[in-house]
C-alpha cells in the first residue's frame, strides 16, 4: 500500500462516498455493511431491505445491545458459543496479557506455554483417556481434523481401505468441504460432488422416528441402522462414525443412553472409530461439561470449539484417546499430515484457559443443569399452543418443535411464513434466537431466572400472534 492510512481513507471516501465509519454512527455502519460485509447465511434481499442488518455493539451477561442502543436477551449465546456470558473482562485481560508477551509462534514444529497448559487441562477434563489434543481455530476445522485423523490412523494401522465416514441425516458438522460432506444441509447443485465415501443414516428421534416406533425403541432402531450401514458398506472400508451426542441441527433430540452404548459397542466390534462432535454440546451447554458424560461413553475422537473460549477467541480442538495416538508412538518417524497456522494460538489458548477457570469457579455446567430444568418446565407451559408439538432439551439447551399438525407431527419448517414471522416477532420484542423447524433456547449459562421468564413470555406472545396471523398453516 502506498501512502498509508491517510491515502487509504481518502480512497475509501472516494469509492464509497463516505469516510471511515465510527461505532457511534449506526446509519454509516449499516451502509458500510451493505457495501462491504458478506454476512453469512443471509440472502442479499434480506440485507438490502429495511430494517436490514442488526449490528451488535456490546454485551454483558446474557444481554446484548445493538448500535442503536436497543437491548436484547441473547437467547442463543451467539451461536451456542458465549457460555460464560458477555463482558468477561477477566478473559479479555488474560488474552491481552498473553498477546503482549507472545501472541503467536509457529504451530509447525513448535508450541507455546498457553497451548501446553490448555492441552493439559483438556486432558484432565475430558472423559476417559482422551489425552492428546490437536488445536484448530473453529468447529469445521476440528471436524476436518477428526476425519483426517481417523483416516490416517486406520491407514497406519494397516487398513488403508478404511476411508468411509458414516454421519447422521439432518446433522450439521460445519461448512468446509470435508465437514460439509458430513453435513446434511449441503447443496449438491452448487458444491457437489462431495467427499467420496460419506453416507448418512437415520438420526435417533423419538418424536418422529424414521422407523415408525416410539420411545427408546426408536433409538435402538437408529443404532441398529448404523451397524447395518457399516455392514452394507463393508466394515473393512469404514474409518469412522460421527455424531453429536445430542443433535442440534437435526432438531435437538436427546437419545436414550442405550443409543450411545450400542454405538460404542458396534464401532468396537467393527474396528470403526467413533467421533463425538461436542462443538455445540461441550462446555456446560447440556448441564455437564461434555454431553458424552450423560451417556457414559468415551469416543475415540472428540471435537470441541465454540464454548471452549466462550467466543472470546477463535479456538477449537480434536482430542483423541491414548490408544488412537498410540500408532504415532509406534511409528515414531511419521507425523500427522495436517497443519493449521493458527492451531494452538497462544492468545486464544490464554482466553480458553481463563474461560475454563471461570466455568469451574462458578460451576457453570451445574448452573446450566439447574436453570435448564427451570427453563424446560416453563417451556412445557407453551405446549398449549397449537403450533408447539414437543418440548425437548437438557441443560440450557432446549427447543420447541413447531408443527403444522399436532396429530401428524407435520413440521412447519424453517421456510414457512409462520417460522419467519415468529423469528421477526421475537426479535422485535428483544429476544435473539433461531426459529427454524424448532425454536431454540440456549442462552449464556449465566442467565438469571427473571431473564428466563422474559424469554418464555416473549415466546408465548410471539407464538400467539404468529398463530393468529398464520392460522391457515396450522391445523386445529
Ligand atoms: C455440531 C457442529 N459441528 C461443527 C460446527 C462447525 O463449527 P464452525 O462454524 O466453528 O466451523 C458446528 C457449527 O455450528 C456445529 O454445530
């Protein structure tokens, strides 16, 4: 760049017709965002229409303020991220101190004190012998890392033909290519073909089982479907099975422990590695530090991101069991064929360490369990609504299943007029969340009971209005 900041500013003013925007200039920010920011998942029509984007400015606990000063409850903790709550100066200070000392050192061949201390803490906190930590920057990278570890480990163990990965329909594992190949919401027309060797099986779902059965039987059938898929693909070709302990995108279904007991046993029997994706589930979201703890199983590889730093820094990890890493000890001249520049970033690791310290000191997983039970009981009251077919969840990780017909359990769906209106109505009333085929309630774990009550009141009011305005979409 020639001329430095002054010239860049003048160029910008020339190109855009306005000077550099400041945080206090809401209209200028909105215009600059329209001109230059490619906002994820939002179609251009929604960005360009009035009122357009919501631009957030600051946060404290479970509360967000936008640049116009409007206040919201963060009912989704960002994107299931800010578990320790907004405005934690302690985490910011830990990051700042580390960044001033050493923000970054090469992740190729080297590491740093904060990365080592964080790996040590994670080995202590994760269940069983999940003791070896490969750091990344986000959830998709953690999933990419997990599938690459599974494939390389199978090959190094003498099974180079074991390259297939089995995922569950309806699941989300990220949007980079490998992770997207496992994700059910992938657009074949734009991005296909996907990673070779991926197949999808039914998800455990006791409310709308693919097998036409109810209760635990639905979970048993879903576990058997995984074994059938391994057998039909040929066990000698399958590297790994991946699933979230409790699904998020697939509609927040909490399976019976028998599902995961069966999956662990099936994978062991067929020499297949089991990957638990705890990117959303982890760090207290479900009322335990890791959701696998509800089900009493130890995966071969666990992915984690989001709540690892509560969003204060982009950091993620794939953590593997001793017996998975063992092959790298046996073949001591072979390295994992994987490198991420920001893996183990020192300032991000310092943020994660400070976040974990807060989670432990304040018992945030326990708080999630207790407040989650309260939230779920309050949400049960909303079953009286004709559009609420089911209430599900564990910890501060709850959802309403929105139905067009309670008898048939037909979904209203995220593209329905009802769901879109409901989303707008809750936002107008100061609740940020996601209304797709289910309406999510996953606030920061520090939320207070009055704030939980407020979320439920807003949902109740918004459901009433949406049901009145979109009555033709709902039976009964
Ligand atoms: C279960 C799960 N895995 C992986 C990812 C991908 O994480 P990221 O968006 O940080 O890449 C997500 C994102 O929401 C997720 O929900």
